[in-house]
C-alpha cells in the first residue's frame, strides 16, 4: 500500500505543478526510477499506475527483467551506459535516456540493425558542465543531430538532463529553463530522424520545478520507493 499511496501522491503533485503553468498533467510521464528495489516492489509501482519503469544499471535491469518486474509498463534505461552493454538493452527497453556521444549512438544503431528494429533514444546534455556528470556539451547538440540524421535504426525523441544536486529545487530552475530553450530551438530546426517531443528532467527533489519549466517526463525514485539503503 505504501508504494501505491506514494504513486498517487506523486501524481497529485504532478497535476498541481502542471496546473501552476497551465499545462495538462497528461502531457507529463512518470518514470519510476527503480534502482535497488526488488522485482516485487517494481511490480507494485506498475500496478499503481506509473507510466514507465527506469533502471540505472544494466545487470540489475536484466535480473529484474527475467523476473517479470516490468510487465505492464514500458521499460526505460536512465543510467550511464557503456558501449559494451548496449547489446543487452536493445530490444528490451523502449527508451534509452542517456546517450551522451555519437559513438554510443553508433553502437546503438549497430545493435538495433542486427535485430532489425528502431531504438528510441534521448540525448543527454551536461547542462551545468559538471566534470562528475556524463552528458554532451549543449553546444555540440546541433552537430550530433546532423550526424544522427542518416541513421536508420535509432530515433531521437528528445533530450535528457541531470542538473546539480541542490538543497533548494529553485536553484535548478535556470538549468531547467536552459534545457527547455535548447529543446525548443533544436525542435524548430526539424532535423531528419529527430522528433524532439520528449524532455526528460526532474527527480524526486525537483520534479515540480522541472514541470513548470517544460519537462514532459520526470524520473522519480525516492518519492515512490523511499530512500535507498546504500549500506546493503
């Protein structure tokens, strides 16, 4: 019941944030960030009505996938992705949020071509220029979109970002606003193979601020599952 109640509460917060900026809550997808939660707890979140499940680690995703954890909801990969792990994800996940280089995009193209499918992806932007974070520089986005245009087995649905950790969600508003502008500017250029309909930003601590700045997808873990015990 705890997870079900938490999902309901998060959805109410999403609706309230959307109302503040005159948006329809149905425009905003809730991704349950389920890292370090059991298959059973993930199934509870799916039954409670999350729009998708998001995993950060390939090995954990594969273990829970084999246990049927994600049945009934789309599965996303939201963590840092190494090229040698791509082959384990293509064909299993509906969306990869964390494409941070053209070489990674090429590997996804290669693995998707082997399976004769099109893999949807988001391009990750290091919006605050943090050395500790993955993601491409915002200035490289037009170049990457141009290079991606001829690829036949990947489709860019939009952008993703993880702003700095902060105590006050308002501190991240400038980064969310910058992402929104980047999203709008590049959507207007109408690159081939780029739909630019998804802006993934905002987590448990700041998703309401992200929504008021244009997020169409929020990745929420703690507010659904409670705090993770990293001592386990």
